[in-house]
C-alpha cells in the first residue's frame, strides 16, 4: 500500500495528469462536489495544475498510518497561484495549505478522499472570507470595497459603471482590472474616491469626482486598457456607463450630549446656549456634507 501511495504522490507532485489518472479510481476534495473519475477528473486535475503550478508537496508515505488497503497521508502544499480560485484572481501570490489524503486500494489503483481547509488556503493568498446568505425573496447579496483619497472637496459628479461577467474566471479578471483602474485614478486631478461592489454576475463601480470636467479628463492607461478589452477583446457580456452631476448633498449628526439631530454645518443649541428646547424640537435643516462657495 505504501508503494502505491508513493507512486500516486509522485505523479501528483509532478503534475502529470495522465499518470494521476492511471493510478486513480476516484478522487474527491472540497472543490469537486463529490467523487470524480474519467473525463471529469481529468478536467479537474488540469484546472488544479494550471491554477497552482510549481507545487511543493511535503508528505512521507513511510511515516503515514496504513493498513493493507488504506493509508492516510498528512501533507503540506505550497504553490504559486497562476489562475483564478474561488473568485480570487491570480495576483502573483503563493498558496500554502495543509491537509489529509485518505487513499483506499481498489485493485492496483486508489480511491482518494482529500481534506483541506479552503479558508486557510484563501488566507494564505491574502484574502479574508465573508459569508453571504443565499438569494431569497428577490434579494441578492454581494461584496464591496471602497477606495478613498482623503481629499475633503465637495463632490460635483458621479460615474456609475456596471459590467456583466460570463463566469467566475471572467469575474476575477474584471475585479483585477477594476482594482488597477481605481488605483490609477487616485493620482488623477479631481478624483475623490470610489465604491466597488458585486452582486451575482454584475460588477459595479461608483466613482466620485469634484467636477464634470475631471471626469472628462480621465485618460489613465488602465482605464483605456479595460475599454479595449471590452470593445475589442470580448471581455464581459454587457456593460453600462453613466455620468451624473450632483444636485445636493446633506449630512446630519446626532449630538452626543442631548442626542438631538443637527445639520453638520451647525452647532447644537445644547452647547451653544439659547432656547435649546425650542431649537431641538424644530425640524432640522439639511446641511451640505462639504461647504460650497456663495453663489
């Protein structure tokens, strides 16, 4: 049994799909959704070896617990990430994860059940897991991120873009492109920040600028590259772009002393004197988030 396990392990380390298939009756791991064999296993192996090449797999069959027909291999794998995994784009990182393979002899082949922690694998690639409810009652859930500049300037224009992706791999590609675009925009005059979020197969980007002229002046190379990928490279199944001018904005704050609501550009009457009871009971007047020059 140990010799069979050693040959199977060597084939896996080498990334040789044909040799792994020749030795494997069936294979399952947390990504397969059940036991695979034949063409389905071949496709899975090719995806794994392409996604994580240059693997180093530490395991010692000689030290493993074994019987005549079963062996349990403890292993640790480190590998470069070169393809999308669970929506995580390939960004040059290295994965590291430990797990257990249970090999059961079936003639001169093995039925393999692999166990490992996908959360630990994601964390090794620099990702934190977030759990989302399933779609229900017409509600879909997603994830988001924000990128600010720290510039306390009144917003004058918003841009809203969404892209529809065909599959998980394309979604990860779009996420990486969006990251590069927003990163480059942070150095653009007039750019104030962006919110990026995804729901289902749609990727949204809401960007804020100080003026419409700042939007028109966007010529960053990552942005141009993303546009070429869409119009000429077959990226995504659909897209929407828009530019919006700001009509008004308002910010209210709750006083930590009296708990009344006041406009952000005013001082609460409980700290400023006067008829605080009357002032607190009066309807609050909306104030701008950022002061604007007198017209």
